[in-house]
């Protein structure tokens, strides 16, 4: 086979062919993997919703409040029992996506970190820190914003990761504000119709909105 002459035109053609082939390969891989990735993300989201709500909650379809995805929960009789809220906040390493759940009294049931890029061994500890070291569960919305001790609050910041700790608190406070807005004027009763919740389904059949949630600054 005759060797191509080393000219600008030949090099351009070779590089173009390589780029087209590589691009086609990446596109093919994306098509093959996007389905499983979407299913994995959906499963992770559903598990997070179930984990942050009172036990046995029935969850309705996602709605938008303050730009955040909100999942109303009821009991088997349709009475409002709580709410799961998906929040984005800015951490030290970038966006932190978290699910925060409250009961009908506005007490924080639990939280789950869905995505983050915080420093391993430092900010990345937020997934456990505010449950095991400085437990935030049970915090009441009626008591006002939550803060770390350096900001006059009662929760200890993650050791050597104050920025990540403040980002976590900002996320929780954004969830609290969203809960307040979502429940404004709601009168909890024994019927779904009167409490403004709508039809409910099990956690396993949640319909998830695909629109991106609004980012919350520190």
C-alpha cells in the first residue's frame, strides 16, 4: 500500500476521518448506556424519597414549588403525612443534589445526598455527618433556619469542611422554605381532596419530572 504523502491536505483528511469515527463510536456508546443510566438514576431517586419520608407513606406525582421538585405524601386514608423535596445547593466542589423529607408537623425526618463532588474525607462526609455526628433530624421548620455553630447555630460543622457544611445547611433551609410555600393554606384532613394532595401512588411508581431543579446559592 502506497504511503500517503505528508501534506497539510492529507493530514486534514486523516484527522477528519478519525474524528468522525470517534464521534460515531461515542454516540453509539451513549445510546446503549443512556437507558440503564436513566433507570439507575430513577431508582436512586425513588429510594431517596422513600428513605426521607415517614414509614408507609404514599407518594404523589412530582410538582414544582420554588423551582424545586416536591413529592407530597399521604397515608392510606389520604391524609397529608409529609413531603420530600429535591434541592440543589452550591458546595465547595460544585453542585450538591439532596433529597430532604419532612413530616406533617414540619419536622425533618431524614435526608439523602443524591449527587456531590465534595472533597473525599472532608466535605463528602455530609452524607453521614448530620445524621451520626451532629444529628439534624427532628429539626422543626417553625424554629427557623438551621445553621452551623460558627454561624450562631447549634450544629457542628464537618471538621475542616465549613464551606460544605454551610452548603448543606443552605440546602436544608431551601427545603424548609419550599415546604412552607407548598403547604401554605393547606388544611390537613382525612381526605386527599381537602388537603390538596391529589391522587397518590406507591413509591415504586412515582412519576419523576425531568426538568432541572433551580440551583440554590449559599
